């Protein structure tokens, strides 16, 4: 109820809200926003090769001209792509079970599209799937989207489809005409599809060879990632040719993992590791995240970050004061940030440690911090309990967010109280 909500407000003010102004506050004022969600693209393919071939040549280039966060984690659960959408539009955590897009689509939210409406933006999603998949049509309507360019907006046939549907190159190509017709400024999200499990691709679209391991899934992943990388390059070319590029900022990110721990044996072969430890498993939850602002040189950041941080970061870039908002993430361009990134399964990352499956690891080295070894080495401060103080904080963070969603608590909160 309202009481619970004021407790959460206090917590968020204290823990997640930055006291410091974003270094990039307002640099993208009135610009269009184009978010590209790369289906199942994980960070381990970035600046990496397979069979001696670069996997993502375009992304590797783009990173050099963007603000790039190399330790950025997805925080999704069973709601997969929709969980990622929920995170970036709301800076709330998705649910521990089920998909919030299905279970709580009628809640009151303070989503990015709703906020941007007050600043003359219209919001759109482009994705070539059935509109009711993940209950998107309902959720989008409730959170302020003006239109969803779904499957019905695209010409889809056998020749231009593979796997889950329309191929990414065709998807972007067919989207440009809609994009050019949008009233400006707009907030938009493009969700790719080709790099979806089971990673099917026709020979004519494969520029690199599959990997060779006992996992057909991992083997096929590389050519489809490359295909999506090429589709993204073509999209950038088209954005430039159409004139949309100059007035826009473009955010590119992976939505969630593509290769599950079921394929750890093949993954350890590819990564040249003896085994995939719980530490490695957490590190594999990193997805690419970059913000491309035409005219900006960009910068590479190593600080820990996650999908929960996207909303406050974006609003600050657009110069939108949002003091009364309730977000569980923090602007990426301040130093006054929350000191952990929580994954939805309770694993977490701090500057110094990674915690997963009841084990505490050194973040830098991946070394398991066991009490025994440390007694022997005489450094008791570096023991397995190092993660303990964060454990409680992370649980609190997740549970406060869950309380908001389960209890639809934003009904009791005034987002404009200081106006
Ligand atoms: C479906 C697409 C893929 O529309 O977003 O869904 P996923 O299985 O990744 O959630
Ligand atoms: Mn997905």
C-alpha cells in the first residue's frame, strides 16, 4: 500500500539515485532515440574470432565510435526478450518466475514512452513477430507506445525468412520507410530475430563457417551472430542515407544470453578453459551495450553496469529531469552509483567480487574465495564472507522491485510531487 511505497521511495533515494549530475546530461536533447535489441548476442563474441575469422566486424568498429560498456550484464529471466524490454523501459527488475509482460501488463508504470510523451515524443516498436507474442500489444498500449510495427507491417515470404521469421536484413530494410515517416522526435526500438535459438541460417546468408564442437547450437551461433552484425551495418548505412542518423542517438544492446549452460562443454572448448565455473557462468551473462551519438567520439568503460541502468541514463542524455522517478538503476555517466549489479537469479557482481551459487569469487581473477585457502595465505579479510554484506542488499533490492510489481504499488505514488 501507500506506506510500503514510501519505504521503497526512501530506499531508492538513498541507494540508487545519484547525487551527482550525469556527465552527459542533456547532450541528446530533442534527438530521436533508436534502440536496437540484438537477439541473443553475448559479449564473448565481441572482438573475438572463430576459425580465425572476426565474428562481429561491424560492432567492433562501432564500439570505437561509441560509449561502450564492456561489463554490462543482462538481468532477464523467463520473460527473455520481453524482460529486457521491461528493464529498459522501467528500470524495474523483471519477475523471478513467469513474464511480467503477461502477468502484470495492467499495472500502473512510469515507462519511458509515458515520460517522453510529456516532452513531445512519440514511441514505436519494430519487430516482425505476431503482435500478441509476449503479450506485447497489451503491454505497449498500457505503457504509452503510439504504434507497434509488428509482423503485419512487413512483407514476409518463404524466400526472405529463416528460423523464427523475417530475416534481419529484410527487417531493417523494410523498416526504413516507416522510420522516415515518423513524427520527430521519436523513441523507437528495433528487435532483431535471426540470431534466435536454434540459430538457423541459409548458406547464402552465412559469411563465416560454423564452429566445430559437440554442440550444434554453439557451432551455428557464430554465423548467425555475424549475419545480424551485417544487418546492423546495413541499417546504419540506411540511417545515414535517409538522413535520420544525424538527428538520432542509437543504442545497441544484447537482450540476453543465447548459449545456455547446457552447452558448457563446447563453450569451455571455445573459450580455451578447462571448465566453465559459476564465475565464468556469470561473466557469460554480459551482453554488448553501446550508446552511439553522432559527433561524439565515445569512450570505453569497464565499470559494472546492467540493463536496469538504461532508463535513468537515457533520460539524462535527453536532458529530462526525473527527480521523483523510482528506478533501481543509476545513470551510467555518474560515479555515484549503486555498488552492485544484481542478476535475477540472485547472483551478483560488485567492483571486487562475483557471487553465484553460494560461492564468492574475486572479480578480477575468478579465484574462488574459500576460507581455508585464505587462512593459509594469511589474508583473512579476503575470505568467502566478503560477499555476505552484499547478499542482503541484493535481496532487498530485488524484493522491493518485486513488491512494486506484485502489489501494483505505483498506484499509490505521485511521480510529479515536486512540480
Ligand atoms: C519473439 C522474440 C524472441 O518475439 O522477441 O523471443 P525470446 O524467446 O528471445 O524471448
Ligand atoms: Mn530474445
